[in-house]
C-alpha cells in the first residue's frame, strides 16, 4: 500500500475531537469551534452568525457540524447564510472535521463551524 503525506499549505487541520472539545493547531477549544484558513476560535453556535459573515469572500461555503448526529439546519441560521450568499453543508461534527481536512488539503476555500460532540 502506498501512503501519501497530506500537507496543509495555507490552512490548519483539525487534529482531533472528542466529547465537548476540538484540537486545532495544538490548542484545545472547548464547546463549539470555528476553523478557516486564517485560524480557529470558539464558536457560539447558531446565534453566532456574525463571525461567519466576517469571513466575507474568504470562503466559498461552510461545513456545519451539527453535533453527534446530522440535524437539519435551523431556519433562521440558513436564512442569514443564504442572504449573504454563503452555502451551508450540514453533517455530523465528526464527519465535518474529516471533510474539512480533506477539502483544505486540496486548497479549497472552506470554513467549518462545529457544535460539540456530546456524550449520551
């Protein structure tokens, strides 16, 4: 089997995640997280739309990690993103982490906003 090393030329990868946290660039973010080419920080959830809007034309779309399982996007959140011309792709947070890493390794202009994965 041939292994290919992945490089992240202009982005930080999501290194790991677990119950209530995400590890990005060696730093642990407790609760929700937002990551894009310029960095990573805490994310306040569906009410925190401004932080996404502030990315302006830096991203083509946003991966929305909805927690342990995929859930529908809240209508108010989707409306704000659509009005700003930002596409939203919802998926479980674990899937969003893996998808984000693949897309940024390809040089795609994407951000991920992630709700924490809570234990049941």
